[in-house]
C-alpha cells in the first residue's frame, strides 16, 4: 500500500471526507466540497465537503447546549480529558507530523515540532486545570469579604491559519477546555485533513469521558463561514489567527455584538545585530528565523538591522549560507526550505520582490520562483529601507530585507518599531546596557522581545501575541487563560449592618 494511503488510514482520512464534526464521533456534509492540495507536488491529497451556513449555525447551537454540562464539570476533571489527549498525541506524533508536512509543506522536523507544541500546551493545560485561582482583596467595609472569581466564558470559536494548522488550535482548544468552555473550530481550507485527523483523535477520548460537543469542527473554503462566526452573538469569544486585514474586520464585527475576540495577526519581525554581538549565535538564528517554514511563520524574521561594525561580515556570511540552502521536498531530511502554500503566495512573493526592486532595492540573493510542480521560491535577501511600503507589509515568504547599517542602537530600535505590526523582535548583543534598553519600555514595542535568540520558535509557556496591527491578543501560556474566562468581582457582607462604599450615608426615611 502506498505510504500516504496507509498514513491516511491510520488517521481516519478517506479519499472523500465529511466537513462537519459534531464532537460526538458523528460527521456530516460529505459531498460537494474541495480538495486539499499538497503544496510540494501541486497534487490533491483528498477531498472534503464544505460546511454551509446552516451546518455552522447548527454546530454553534449544539455547542451552546453542550456548554452548561461541561462548565459544571470540576476543572481538574476537565484536565484529565486533556491529559488523555496529550497521551494520544504522543502516540500519533510521527504520523500527525507527517500529515502536516504533506498538507502545508513543512519540513518533517517542523511537522513533528508542531505536534510537540500541541503536547506541550496540553501538559500545560492539565497543570493549569488545578490553578484557576482568583485574588482575595481587602474590602474597605467592615465584615465584608471581596474576591475575584473566574468562570467559564462559554462557546469559543477558533479560526486557524494554514501555517500552524494544529498547534494554534491546541493553544486555544486545550486552554479553553480546561477553562470550562466548548470550542467550535474553523480550520484553514489549506489544512482540512490535519483538522480531520485531530478530530478523529479527540472524539473517542471525549466519548470515553462522557462528553459530547466539546470540540466540534466546520471545514469550508468559503470566507463567509469565518464572517459568520464573527457575527454570531452566541459565541462568547472568537480567537482569530490570520492577516491584520481580516483580523480588523473580525474585530469590528465581534465588537458590534459586544463579543470578545483574541487576535493573532500579522507580524513584521526584526533582528537587530549590535556591534558586540556573538555572530555564531546571530547567524543561525537569522537563518532559521528567515527561512524556517519557508518564511511562513507569524514570527518569521523579515527585517535585519546590522551595526556598521558587523554589517558587511554578516551580509557576506548570510549570502554565502543562502547559496547552500536546499529547497525542495519537505520530507527529505536534507531539505531546509519547503514550498509556499499556494500559487497566490508565490504571486505575493513575486510582487514583493518587484516592489522592493522598484523602490531601489538590491537583491543580494534569490528573488526568483523555482519551476514546479509545487510552489517553490528562492530564499531571498534584499538590501532595502524600512520605510518602503513593501517592507512595511508582511509578505508570507522567505524574503529578508537587510537595512542600511546603523551606528546607534536607539536608531535601530526606533526603526524596528516603525512598522504597523508588533509581534516579535530580537537583539543580539553582549552589552548588558543595550540588552536592557531593548527590553525597557522605550525599547522594543513588540509582544515578544528576545535577547541573543531569534524571533521565531517561541515556547508555549509564555503568552504569545503582539501589539498594534498584530491585534493585541495573547494565547498559550502565562495567564493567557484569563481571556477564556469571565472575571467576577464578588463581595460578601457577613455583618449585620449595611455600610456603603465611599463612606456614603444614605438614610432611608423610617417606614
Ligand atoms: C504562528 O506563526 O502563527 O513562535 C505561530 C513560533 C511558533 C508559533 C508560531 N511557536 O514560531
């Protein structure tokens, strides 16, 4: 049997798949859909149906019904379910990792790392399920007690992008689940099979725990389904990963019904290399950041600021390294750069290179598309200027813009911040004062700021997300769970008088 077919069998994927999973093991909407394309070969892997308006509407209704039961299950018991999912992911790590590679063109090591990221956040969520502590606050009134409690929020919609088709769902779904929320997932139309495989993995575990409708799934390539999720007031939180352009629309739609949203949108991340930097750290970090996942991470390194003292050496060494990068089949162990996700992405690459050239940019390496099948491009280095419109935009491709050399770190930090986005940033330095400046309030304005490591590959333990057009949301670790719960300030009067706050006296007439 063909290796891909046997992999599909083990993950419960057929040639033609249903698009809607209700979270109880049942599926609907099997026909009339679209194909998932392997971007390395440009060939279909399998087909999937297309969830329509009524399907999604029904799914949200079911989620609402499932919520009170799940909400009332004690949080540590909710954690036990996620613990079993973590075990299943450990068992299926290799095959799920391979499926991710087939569907979105990641390297095998990256596909496996993505499943590891799911396992990590599941473990984190299990521990968290015993730690939803609130504060006890001093009341200004005698014989009063004040506390903060965290309650489950309700139904959480999760819209994920193709580039992390599994891990970003897991960040949201596992934290939401231990928080007592139920989850409706709309995955990227580029990665429906990964979503189906995950659903097949979690369904039997939910059933074994006597839970239905906790994790449901609606697959569609119609952007109207995302818009529908944003507009539906039955959703208590919508977590959206994607472009700033769409994220802005989602935020406006959600705000119109006073809903909550959590945005993880575009990044335009920079590495700054200081005069004192250890180049043996900086070079591999820049390379991984710029070409890892073919430049299709939100955290990919897109801009490079080099101090005059090391500018020429770094550019020379980078250009030499780029000449040896193997672009090709992501499942081959010696490949370092896989394909872009589709022809549109290749078109965006071509447009960005042309835009940079027109602005006066000098291509130091690459700049061309590679012959198919598959959507391959050359990893590209361009000498550019920060203010150019093309540099101010996020292009999801392996293009690294190298800025003119800087003299003063403060100037480099100012220019690094001078883009609409604010996700990730990195400084390479041995100078303690420079490191502290970068991390201070006047330093990097991004949600993630690293010293002596690159912009991508964040651990799940920290809160993940960024400022400005990146959307302000925080997912994964730290106290990101608070977004998935509602805060309640509770005051209890255990005395036999009714003192008012602010020392207000309000004497009612005798009655
Ligand atoms: C994303 O690109 O949407 O920090 C997420 C990273 C990964 C997650 C990226 N852990 O690069």
